């Protein structure tokens, strides 16, 4: 980097230290240290609510080379007609800290409105560069994710437990009930003669979930993570991604159990997959270091087809815990973990990966179409798996 920054270090709970330089906000911060294997898409990753409370390590060595797509004069994110960020997954940076090998101070891209460092500083998020991220990633793979802290020279001392968030879903879920219509229309057209109405349970929903659904001409009702579904009219239910342990979402799990009785199509993504498994009577567990990146191979049961998927999760469904009437749908080709589940008795299914992955890959986006096909068949119709 051309500009010299303060000395900084990353300290892990096992006592290991990595020395480097501060960029972004010159402040100390603690969090769970995780790594992602994505080669591009750092604006989307850093604003992904699933990273709430975590210090993110990028395995790709050069970050910041295309800057950050912001309005040059105001530094605000670009929004579409619905008020949804165009280039981010939420309006703000969600990570607690960012760890890179090299952070570019002179980006080259026509859409860049700020450097990565300036953007992190504006969002009060510290970063550290100039460390061996290969060695750090190897340690996290061998020992599992650990709590850590970025200590910046001249800033206050903090503990490893500072900044711990008991239920990060409650922090990132939007408390406002909001209706979205395709094309930005303000008039509801739900019902039998109008658009199909999808209820989105927001546990930290990525912006591209909303974009993908609206692009398929549905009316979308976004609900808080702990909202009681009784009294909400919908044709299909969509469970979003989100951060943390799914067992902390007890109210969501209870609401989903009641929703099963309606036999209306339900589809879940990421945390939604884990919540569906728990609601069905299954179990979840924490992975040693999780799956985070854009290159995870998943095999579909029955067809044997392998898809490359985008993922961001630290917990997984315990396959052998699924009760009668449920079965694994996708399996991770690397480690054999369950990457999706489905019911054999109703139109309920979920995947651990992101079909709407932004910036990609989008190889499994057809699963959203498959869900909406079930919605179109109507509640109570026979469930015919494709």
C-alpha cells in the first residue's frame, strides 16, 4: 500500500499473533475469526448480515482493487426503485473486522466511489493487512474457528469476549413489516386474481433474495424473524439466511411448526435450512470452520448432479437426526455435510447454500423457480417433486 498506517495485530484465543498494519477504522475490535474463499465480491461479503459479529479473513491475496461502488459526492450506496442496495447485501458493513494480505489504496474501476479503507472507516470497522493469511487460514482449518481481536496501536485494550452478540439474528432482522411489489408499484395485487404473495421471514435476508423474488413477479411481504405468522395471508413462505446459531431462533422455529400444518409451499436458504430442520424435529451442530465462499460443490440426491454454490454458514444439519418424512436433498462433495433437506409429505424444502448468490455463481437459481412453481400449484395440491 502506498499510504502507511498504524501498526496492528490480530490475536487469536489460542495465543497466536499476526502482526500487520491498520486500515479502515483505527480501532480495536473482537469477534469470531472466520475465512472466506471468494476471489471477488468483497462489497457483498462485507455487507452480508450472515457475517454479523465476525472478523472476516479473505484467502484471496489482493482486496480493494476495484474500490467500493458508492455515490462519489455523498458516499451513499446506490439504491434501486424499491430502496434496495444495488451492489450490497445490506445498507451497512456487517462484519466486525476485515483481515487481508494486501489492501489496494488505488482502485481502478469506473464505478468506484471510495477506497475500501475509506468505506470501512466510514462504517466504523477496523481492518488489518500485511499478514500471512495463508498461515492464518491453515490454523483456522486445523484448530477450527476461534475468537480473536484486532488490536490497533494507540487504541484501547479489549478482551476476546468484548462485542459478543448472543443472538445476532435479532440485530440484523428488519423490525419493520414491509411489502414489496415488482416494478415498485404501491398498490397490493395479491390474492387469487393477482400476484402470488410470498412471506419472507427476515433473519438477516440478503438484498439479492428480495431482488430475485421480485424479478419473478410476486408480491413480497418481509416479516421480522420473530413475527407470529398467524393472521398473515400468503401463498408461499420463504425463510432467509442469517447469522449465528439457529437454536437461538426459538420463536421462528415455533412459528414454522405451525406453518407446516397449512401445507403451503415453504423454501429456506442457509439459516432457513437449519431452522426448517429444527422445526421438523431434527438437530444442528457447529462446523469446525464452516463453509464460506463461492466455490462449494454440492451433489443433488437422486440426480447425482453437482452444482458449484455460494455459501456462508458455520452450522449444519445433522442428517441422521431427520425424522421420518424428511430426507437429505443436497450433500457437500468435499466433506459430506448435508446441504439441503426436503419433505416427502409436503411442499417443504431448503438448501444450505445460496441460489441467489451475488456476485455468483447462480447455477442453482432455478431452485427459486421450482419453489414458485409449487406456489403456483396452490396450497393443498399434491406435492410432485421435479
